[in-house]
């Protein structure tokens, strides 16, 4: 199992990407239930996002904590 890149920051930008681990909220939910292939694909996207985000001044990006409603919506979407 690929280890989660979570750094316990959990702040989403306007695109619903966590500025701590660079995963989209849809990639965060059910991490431990995903296949190795899914996790590998997510980690490739994380690497690309991280490189793009590091070109920006992260202190200027508006963020908000993940809300319960956002979490539940992402979980429902994942299960469809």
C-alpha cells in the first residue's frame, strides 16, 4: 500500500486541492480503499500539482478547512 502524502494541513484552495498534500478532495476520501493502480495515478498527479503550486506564492492562495459537507459530498461521489 502506498502511504498517504497527508501532512495534517487539510486546507483546500478554490479548486478543492489541499495545499498541504496537493491532493484533490476527491483523491483524499477513501484513500485506504483504493487500488494500488489508483494510488499510483494519484501520486503522479500529486507530483505534477506540487511542482506547479511551488511555482506560486502559497501565502497568497485563499484556503479553507475541509468542511463536513464537502467531505460527505466527495464520499458520495466516490461511491457512485
